[in-house]
C-alpha cells in the first residue's frame, strides 16, 4: 500500500467517506481513494476461501474534453460577479 506515499513520518490519519486521508510530517498529504476493498478484506478475514470483492464504478477523466468545452462556450455571454458586502 506504499505506492507513492513518501517514506516520512505520518502525523494524521482520517477517513472521509470512503477515502483515507494521510498527512505527513512534511508539507504534503496523501489520499487513498475508495477504501471499500480494505473494509471488505477485514470482513472476510479468516474465511479461508476465495473471495470476490464488490467495486464502485470508476470515472474516466479527460483534460482534452474540458479544454474543448471551454473553447466552445467562450462566446457565451457572461456577467461579472457582484461585489461582496463589507
């Protein structure tokens, strides 16, 4: 589970929804997305048999689609944000 987690002191761990958030001693944080398989592995611990894990559908993200969409809507009229009250 090390993946790209730096070899440094971990100062804080928290679970937010289905994600594990880790804060290191340096100036970074690390997120393990969707810990559902870990929870299922803990439930199945000691069964001794084969196990199939349920999964959550993945989302594919493409930067090029966002760039193309931004260009297409560039001609749409827009308004300025209202000034904030002081």
